């Protein structure tokens, strides 16, 4: 796992600026960790659509087969607002990540 400073300075900050530029609410540190956790949970479940995880109906094996409800952690709108950056931005991000990680390793 990369150092915490790297996560906070590079990854969280770039995501925060992308959301603000898209006129969404800025992302807090805890919300970003929820976002990663929700993605990990989505990846472990098969046979359900992404919208099933934000249904407000109670769990029922016949009508609502998804036993999870992510509304308590993050709204679907906020979850969908967090998007990967464009390809050109990814190259710049990769360069900044490499530089930040190298600086972190030199200090250690």
C-alpha cells in the first residue's frame, strides 16, 4: 500500500479538484475510503446491477434480491460523480504519482 501522504496529497486532492470542477460537492477523506470500499463490495457480488445496491426497498429474496443498501454510506449521485480522469490527465497523474512516491521513498 502506498504511503498515507501519497494517498492524501495526490489521489484525494486530484479527485477533489475533479469533483469541484464538475460542480459537485467536494469529497471528504472518509467519503473517498467509502467509495473504494463500495467498489470492492460491488466487485465481489455478481448477478446484480449497480442500481440494486441503492434501492430503498427492504431485502426480499423474490422482489429485491440485493441484501445491501449503500444509501447510508454514499448517495448514488455522489458515487456516480466520482469518475476516472481522462487519458491525457492519467499520464500527467501518473507522472505526479511517480514523482510523489519517489520523494516519499527518498525521505524514508
